[in-house]
């Protein structure tokens, strides 16, 4: 494995706290994505970024924020405004459009709110 | 709006039996479709995509635009095929739209 990494693997947060999930890739991909995976829900897109210093909201962006200061990094912050943050979070990267290139996924971070 | 439907949450078949995981999509443009697989304790990975028309690990999937389907098939299931399978649709500048997944269990 390698190529795209996420840390930490497990994360526990108290209610009311913000927490940041790390995602790094060394694949020289322009595009990066954050998904949330819940049992029976599949993967839902939180945020995506096609280029450095630019990002767009996905389907369920409320309560989350991101930054893209470097090509290799796309951290996700889960804020206290996210009502149900306990979930498995997946980061992915791909070459930029046009066309659809394979998305490569990280191993995921499991966030639990206590 | 684009949508992907996988009607079966769970599919259990015996080893050696044929497998078909169903996927239907809704999209007004020209779709690009994928199957991703997640084996136990492994990361999500691409299994196949419709434009490559490959057979990967014995699996094939044909895009049927008339029925808006992209079903995944394998003639003889193997125990190592047990996994979560996700159908995904690419149709815009953002990320993929995933179905809710089908948990495939191959019984010995």
C-alpha cells in the first residue's frame, strides 16, 4: 500500500470539539476527495478539490471544512456543528478531469464521538 | 440528479455458483461506470470500469444504456470473492456517486 495515507486510524472526540483528519498522497494527483462511509449508506461525498487552493462542497458538507494548501495534502476538519460525526472517513485521489480516472483510496479513519 | 441503485444489501451464493450483483443508474449524460471492491481489512479498490471492457478476477460488467444498468457477473464464484462491492457513477467534475453497496458472501 502507500500512495495515499490517512491518519490516525482511530480517533475519539468529545462532543463540542473540532478534530482534524489527515490525508496525504504521493501520487502527484491533482484531485482529492473526502467521503463518509456509514453502514448501509455507501460512500457520500463531503468535499473535493481539483487543484491546490480550490475546493468544492459535496453532498454532505455541513459541519465539515477542508483546506488544500499543498498538492499532497487535503486535511478534513470535523467541527462541533456536525450533528452525527461518528463514521468511517475515506480520502481518495485521482488525476484531474477531463474524463474519469481511477480514484485511489486511503485506508480510512474511524471517528467516534464520545 | 445522478443516482446509483444497488438493490441487494446482501447476496449469499455457494462456491462454484454464478454471481450477479445488480447496479442501475440514473444520469442524463454519457455515464462512466465503475465497480469498486472492499475486501475484509483492506482498502477500497477499483475492480473494473466499463470503458476498459476487461475481465478482472473473472468478473465482467456490461453497460446497458437501454436498461441503465451495469451489473457485475462472474460465472463461478470463489470463496475469495467475499467482499463489499460498490457500483459508482462518474458524470461531472466532482467525485463519484456510489451505490450503497452489496455484501457478497460465498459459502463453501
